């Protein structure tokens, strides 16, 4: 009897309203969303609802130009706010399919998606793109492990007036010259150049002097590895000019000494999080800097720097500051030199 009642009261998915189905579809990844649109005409209509295509994450797939055109023309509209694309740079594919974007595609994105705020490219070969065609509405731009053409940033400061966040982590050919182009403006609040080995102390000095509105700066595993470089001068400019900086990542920065760090933390009044893992800083020197470090909310270190001490012990000394150990030491960890 109970089973009969349960069977009678149970609703089939066809009985759900379109509003409920729309909310359910909103949880689906892009591939499953497209497959759902093949079930019936009603689902096809719902899947094409623009609200499901505000944030398009394609990082789980590699789409060539033909497939990207299909996605753009079938689903993207003025509702699109962000798009993430994965290319073929690390696959060894032939040149005919190494590009996931083209100039024509960028133009089409600008026309179809006038409210686009974020583009995230990963493993993409972008040397075929005209940098002046990126939508001027962009607020956040990411080139993760991409191949970029020299001079890419030359016109970005004038062509992307709304851009406040730039991430070029592990991108080929990004160097001090590209940074110098970005230094022509003070609009950036977030700059991430992790793994860009061509970025040196010279580039950091330019950043410190001219990008005074930066709130987050990440320079993990860059070309700042030579103790003969004038890192002390760069640190001085950082402490003096970067008055808005809240988050700083200098993981693997070999020239960073306890004196440099003390001056940095003292000068950066708004600093909240600091990553100095794999830098030549010992546990004892960190304890001595307790009056400066205790103002932080988070301090990131590597296991070697703790010298057998627990994070709880250091946290008890630094009071309100949490201590986190990085999962993996940088390849340039000072203990390997």
C-alpha cells in the first residue's frame, strides 16, 4: 500500500516546471548541459536560456577553432560575463589545430558579448592574435601557461581601460619589457607573474615604483634568483610606494634576507598575507621578526624553514597570524643550493 502511494505521489522529471529545470541545469558542466539539450525540444529550449551561459568554463576540454565557433554562435550572448578556454600548447598537436581563438573570433565576441568581463586562456598559443582586438570591457585577463608574442602588453593599457587583474603565470616570453609596458598605467590591482623566469629584479623595481595601486602581487619562482642583483633597492621601493599591497607572494626568492623582509613588512602597512616559502629565512630569524610578522593574517613557509618546529609553535609566537606550509617546495628552494 505504502509503495503504491509513494509511486502515485512521486513526480517524474517531466512534471517539473521549467523554472526548476533551469535551476537544475545550472549545476551541469558545459558538456552535460549540451547533451541535455538533445533529449527533447523543451530541454533544448531551456538549455539555450542565456542565464545558463553567463560563466562558460571550458578548461576540461580542448576545442579547436571549428568547435569554438560552434559554441560561440550557438550559446554566447550579451549575458556572457566570463569564459575559460584550454588550448593545445602542451599536446604536440600539428599547427593546424594549435589555435583555439582567432582575430575574427575576438571580434565576434566583442559584438555578441558586450558585457564580457573575464577571459581565461590556458595552454593557448596566442601568437596569432591581434592584442588590440580583446574586448575593452575586460576586467580580468589570464594567460596561464600560454605562448604570447613579444609586445603583447604594449597597447593593453589604452585598449583595456577597465582591466584591473592580469595573470600571466608560466607564460612563455613574458619578461621585464612586457612589465615596462604595463607600468605606463596605475590601473592594475592584481598582477600575477608566477613562473615567468624572464622577470627579474629590474622588472620588480619598475612595478614597485609605478604600480602603486596593486593589492596583490605574486612573483613566485621568477628570475629573481641572483644574490648579486640589487634586490635591496627593489624591496626599498616596494616598502615605500606600494601602500595598497595586501597580498605578496615571493616564494623561491633567493635574494630575500631577513633584513629585506623586515623592511618590507614594516613599510607595507596593509599587508595581510605573505608567502616566503623556499626563501633563505630560518625559523630563528622569523621568531626575531615577531613584532613585524604578527600583524599578518597568513604567513606561508616551507618545511625546511621550520627546522623541525611545528606551525602551532610559531603561531603561538605570532599571535593572530596563521602559518601554512606549502605542499611542495619550489625547484629553486634555497636548501638545494
